[in-house]
């Protein structure tokens, strides 16, 4: 029998003396409820991750600013694995302090990240409550019914507080089901209901030949695969799996050269192997990421990251990976000698549900991947400016203010975020109203987009903005998307051996990533390093290689939304890749 204690209070224990409050929320976030009558076993083990202070990050950020600036002499001189690890490793006194604090508290199954920039360990609930001066309670996510052990505030003893940036999961109320965003899913066992000439003319549906037309790729096929150093990474979170047999069927249909080859994607099980049963997102992501990039190698990363909470069972906390897909993923890549050179991810959370310090560590992690020469692409989500229903557009800041809901990691200035447009012909394409867009409340507007974003906000397309809309976003924040790809028009893929029609930003981001893989191939062919962190290039010299989208708008929260216009706008970013033009610009 485990001793049980009854959690009557939502609020943390009173903190005084030499303690520092690390995070606190004034209310249970919208979409969640506290279940005060649920009992928690005091010996229930939780696996926590402790994020450590990294004073070297400022130096890494400064180097990244140089290596990603096409006009800097160090452009493309990406850092080595060891250089990135060295700049990420905390000072010895931080490591020693954290190590002894964990040991003194009987932390079990302690696992350090590759750079020692974070450490995870299992602690009993009762011990964790003492260490963090808090009380954990059971919270339920209203839509999914999933439960999680969380708290609204936690503190650290003063002697350790400067060494530890965050403890996770504590105040994180990420929605356990909404990271996967897609729409337009249809599936059938009958014959494909499209006339072959629809494919040929790209009228009703998009497939690889249409992608070649739309993005001005022509007949370009990879020419530097034999040189190595180029690989597509596909992130699969939330137990999502991808089927090699469906992948094989897709490439056999579209890539005749692949027939008879043994080409397939590699698999890295971050926290598996597991009982994978859900695979639609993984299938569409792997298939669309190879569209124009065959035979560049590809790796699918699986991660069992659905956070189940099972009351009175001790096994929950013993398994790594749950509750924290991003940092486990980043650490896996950081440890690789030959990491992917472009990574596509079709998942996200509302920014406000991700605790600030945890988001910082994740965003810094993506900067580290950029410094190694990896382009990190994220989808913006399919819920427009947050949600279509204004009742969902509520700030978690205690005042219940009506607000747009920006999406994280889309708001991280070190990722390239990809929205979607409707239509399959460049001349008639327009913004897709549900394409995710917005402005960060966490990250200020980065220098690379400063000019174009301020031009938009004060320009004619936004001139008739209502006072209410203006009050619903933070105009000084990092604005997204950076670009768009096709996603509003149906895409063809295979699910098991039957056809499937997918859409949304889940398809726009692997498609865009396939094109970045080609640009990397082109640069490698010319003896140059991979593109790496893309944004300074795209907003600078690369903007001449983008097809500006000027029609349509994005909306959400029952507001007028943002209009597309000439130049960057929150509806379509910088526009669509023109591969032919980017090829020339990428060799400067
Ligand atoms: C930190 O510790 C490592 C390993 O013990 C040691 O090699 C290194 O010299 C130490 N660095 C400093 C600055 O003391
Ligand atoms: C497919 O479309 C073409 C061109 O519009 C037409 O000639 C042909 O009859 C169609 N085939 C079928 C099976 O509908
Ligand atoms: C394809 O598009 C054409 C023209 O928009 C339309 O008439 C036709 O019904 C569409 N076919 C299918 C199968 O959706
Ligand atoms: C695929 O074939 C190549 C040579 O044709 C071989 O080197 C490679 O090991 C094969 N890969 C797998 C996964 O069987
Ligand atoms: C990864 O997990 C899958 C699903 O459980 C399993 O089939 C496969 O063997 C695992 N691969 C590795 C390399 O562990
Ligand atoms: C794996 O999933 C299948 C289908 O949902 C289920 O029948 C089976 O019991 C599961 N196996 C394990 C070991 O969880
Ligand atoms: C915000 O909404 C929550 C949930 O409806 C409610 O409990 C709380 O009192 C509200 N706070 C304010 C300041 O209106
Ligand atoms: C607005 O964004 C800035 C960063 O750009 C941030 O410092 C500020 O706190 C944000 N304001 C709100 C109300 O979130
Ligand atoms: C966007 O354009 C439409 C049509 O021209 C206009 O009615 C609307 O007011 C514009 N929105 C803003 C914010 O200016």
C-alpha cells in the first residue's frame, strides 16, 4: 500500500526564506480543470527534466548570426558537433551543484543530456513537492479527458535557483492532442476518384509533377547524393508511426527510378520501440518530404510523447520522453555525428501553454541545430489566428483577455515556419484562411524581419484594422509565417495500400522541406556547405527567389484577420519558393 495524501489546495505551499519562485500561473489554464478530489500517491514516481543555465548560449547565438548571414565571411561555416556541445555545457559549478542536490534528494535513474545542458531524473511526488515547495494535483484536459500531474507554481532553494532554468513537467499545460494539426483527411478503398488528366494538369489534386511545376523545379534531380552530407529528417511525435510499405508504394508510383531499388527511410526510435498503431501523419510526412528529393536519404524519428497520467501506478515516471517531445528530439539530433540537414515537423502547441523557461530551452535547442547547419522547419497549424471560435481565444494570464493564440515552436525566431495557400496554380493561389499565423508574446521581432513586418503593420493592407483586433496580438513579437507552401489543395498519399487525400500545413511543411533538401544538394554539388538556419537568407538575398502571394487573408477568433499584400504579410509570409531562382541566389 502506498501512503496517500489528499490534495486540498490548488495553491502551492507558502514559500518564504531563501526560495525563488521559478514560475507561477494565476489560474488553471483554459481547457483544463483541476480535480481536487483525486488522490495522488506520495510515492508515485515522476520523471522530471531540469534545464540548466547555459551562459555559453550568447556566444553560440553570436556565431549563428554570422554563419547564417550570406554577406558575412563566415557564412555557411557551420559549427561542429563538439563546438556546439562545448558552448552548451554549463559551467562546472552548475553541474556540481545540480548533481549534489539531486543525489541528496534520492533522485533515481538520472540521465544527462549529451551536452549536460539538462538532466532528467525520477523523483517521488512527496520528495519533489519538498524540493520545489509546491503541491502537485491532478488536472484534466477537457477535450481529450487526459489527466496530468501538474502544479500552478514552483520554487527552488536560492542556492540552486541560478543554476536551474526550469523544471518540467510542473506548470506545463500543453494540450496533449492538438500538436497534430491536419485537415481534409479522406480515405477510401475504392479506385482513386481522379482522372489521370487531373493529375497531369494539376487541376484537382497535387502530386510530385505538380509540385515541380508550382515551385519551378523543372527536371532537377539530386546530383550530390554520392558526396554524402545531406539528409532529410522527419519528426514524428505523439506515438506517430510511418509505414515503410506505404512509402514504397508512393515512391513506386511517382518515382520510377526507385522501382527495384531498396530505398526507404531509416528509423530512429527516440523513446521506442513501442506499440505503434497511429500512422497517418507519419505516412503523409515521409511521403511528401521525398516528393522531389529522391534519392536523398531520409530518417524518420519516432517519439512516444503522449503524456498519460495513470493514478496510483508507479510506472508513469520511469519512462523517459513522455511530456517533452521537443527536448528529447533536440538532444537526439545533437548527439548525431551526421544529423539531418533539414528537419520537417508538423506539430505545435499554443505558445501560452508552454512555460516560458521551457520554451526558451527548446528555442535555444533549435538555434543549436541551426548552428550545426540544419534547417529546422515547422508548420504553423491549421487554426488560423488561434481558433475559429472566439470563446477559445482566451489569455492564460489571469484576466481572461480575448486574444489570438500564437503557436509554438512556430514563434521561435530560430525556426522557419511554413503556412499554406489554397489553389494549385501559382497565378490563382491565395492565402488559406485557416493557415496558422500570428505574433509571439514570448519572442521579440528578430532583426531579419524587422523592416518587412513594420512595413506591413503600417501599410495599406492593415490600414483598416479594428481596435479590437489590434488589442488581440503583440505587434512587437516575432511574426510568422516566414513562407507558405501548398496545403489548401488536396495532396495524394498512401495509407496502408489505399489512397488518402491530405491537406493542411501538415503537408505544406514536408513539401517545403523537400525543396530545401534539393537546395542543399545543389550547394553540396558546388562544394558548399548546407543552407543551415534559413531565415536571414530568406528575408535577405533569398527574398528575390520567393513568389509573393498577394491575394486572400487569414482569420480566426471571429476577427477580420490579416490580409495578404505585396511583400511580407502574416497571411502568406514571404510567399512560395521559386527553386530556379533560389538555386542562383543560394550560390552567392
Ligand atoms: C570542469 O570539469 C572538467 C571535468 O572534471 C575539467 O576537465 C575541466 O577542466 C573543468 N573546467 C574548469 C573551468 O574548471
Ligand atoms: C479524363 O479527362 C480527359 C480530359 O478531360 C477526358 O478526355 C477523359 O475522357 C477523362 N477520362 C475519364 C475516365 O473520365
Ligand atoms: C476536377 O476539377 C474540375 C474543374 O474544376 C471539376 O469539374 C471536376 O469535377 C473535378 N473532378 C473531381 C473528381 O473533383
Ligand atoms: C541497398 O543497396 C545498396 C547497394 O545496392 C547496399 O549498399 C545497401 O546496404 C542496401 N541497403 C539496405 C538497407 O539493404
Ligand atoms: C523501433 O520501433 C519499432 C516499433 O516498435 C520496431 O519495430 C523497431 O524494431 C524499432 N527499431 C529499433 C532500431 O529499435
Ligand atoms: C498493441 O496494440 C494492439 C492494437 O491496438 C493491441 O491489440 C495490443 O494488445 C497492443 N500490444 C501491447 C503489447 O500493448
Ligand atoms: C477567468 O475564467 C475562469 C474560468 O471561467 C474563472 O474561474 C476566473 O474567475 C476568470 N477570471 C477573471 C479575472 O475573470
Ligand atoms: C509582447 O512581446 C514582448 C516581446 O516582443 C514581450 O516582452 C511582452 O511581454 C509581450 N507582451 C505581452 C502582453 O505578452
Ligand atoms: C483587408 O482587406 C479587406 C478588403 O479590402 C478590407 O475590407 C479590410 O478592412 C482589410 N483589413 C484590414 C485589417 O485593413
